[in-house]
C-alpha cells in the first residue's frame, strides 16, 4: 500500500473567467497588470502571469522607492518631472487664481478696516458709557444732598411755625387768615 503525500496548494488552481477581470486598483499598491506580448497569448484572452523578475517592490509603481521610479522613467527616455511640469503649465491658468487672490486680499483689507472701525466705535461707546455713569452717579449724589437739605429746611420751617404760633398766637391766626397755607388748598 502506497500512500501519496500531497502538499497543499502545490497543484495549479483553475482560474475562472471572472478571475481574469480582476480590479487591480483596489489592491494595496494599486498595480496595473503586467504587459505581455501579443504573440505569447493563447487566444482565450489576456494572460496575467508574472514575467520572471517582476515584483511589486521592484516595479516602477512602488510608492516608497522613488529611485526605481525615476530609473524606469529615465530608461524610457522621458524625464517625468519635466513632463509633469510641462503638463501642469499647459493645464494651469494662473490668471483666475491671481484675480481671486486679489479679490480676497481686497475683501480681507476691507474686513480688517471695518473691524478696526468697529473697535474704535466700541471704545468710544465705552468711554461715553463711563462718562454717562459718572454723570449719573454725580447727579444722584447731588439729588440726595438736595433731598437732605430740603428735609432739614422742612423741619426747620415746621419748628419755626410751631414756635411762632405758640408765642404770637393772635398775629399768627391773623396772618394765617390773610395768607392761607398751600396745605389747605
């Protein structure tokens, strides 16, 4: 009896037609499928087998290895930096951006001027409020003094009236008849 040991995944796995339409943009490195000569194809569709020596780390698409990217670009005779700068210069029109920056600077200047004006007006209003409070407090103190003086005067007049009515009762009643007090109205 012979037992045969089969290693897992040692046999080629069949690939369905859906497997050939793999979306390479969702992989971790966003790698496009490798190029294959058309003479090598089997006629059933494109073959995506890796050529010898091809790996993601050594490819021109590896993001962390910019030296490989530049060497692959220079190997094809195209300076990618110059090419990208040319493309950017052709597609980028700085005039609308400059206009918008100028408008933004003008608006910012106007806003700053209005803000300073508002701060000045706020300081003036605070100074006026402080003066008004000071005047109000001064007027309140003056009114309290006047009230105290009037109360003292009222007490003094009342005491003098009582003294006069006691000492000179006949003359007081005559004067009272002649000049009635405002209280009796």
